[in-house]
């Protein structure tokens, strides 16, 4: 990634559910999110692999918070680290490439007291200096995490 147009956006969010349960839901059922959160995720199709392992490729159709336009993104699971409850996705194709040359998403679940902390990190390279910050994407990930947490707490 070119140095002058690169950036990193990080956000930590406390959740109340069991950390392993949250991590497992992301790891094993990510490609079913559109059935749970249809307002944000319209479809998620596994194109390569099984959707649960490194190398899996998915095609997402989604809507960013505060918008109505359906966007697409193709992502590949790059890292699954069960010991550290860390998953890394390379989002390499889709509508966001109008503004970004590179877009990497990391999610790590960190046990904390009775709940956990979810750390979301977006590493990006803007296609040009005027490209937007990826805050809308971060807002979508945080909103998803909050909804998943609430669902898992309700099911417990």
C-alpha cells in the first residue's frame, strides 16, 4: 500500500455475551448474516471454499447505515487465529474500489470480565487523497456487532 494515502481506523466495543460464542458465530455463520440482519445485508454468497476457513471467498450485497443503495463487495478470509480469536478479511473487489485500492478488515474478540471486548480494525489505501474515510463501514460493523451481541444474550 502507498504510504501517503493509507490509513487505519480502530474501534473497540464492549459486548455482554460469551466471547467464544461471539467469535464462533462470526467464524462459522458469517455467510448466513443476511437471514438475521436483512436490513443491512441483502445476500452473502460463498464463491470459494466453505465460508468457514482461510481462503474462503464471499460475495456480499449490503447497505451502509443511513443509505438505501445496495452495494457489493468480494472478500477473502486471510487469517483465522482461534487462540487469539482473530479473523482478517481482505475486501478486494466491489463498489468500495471506486475509492479504495486496498481494504483489510480485522476483528478480534478479547475476553474481559463477564463479557468481552470486540476490536474492529480497518486498514485502507485510498485511491486518491479525496477518497472518503471508511467511517460508514466501521459504523456498519459496530451496528452488526451490537445486534449480534443482543441476539446472543437473549438466546442465553
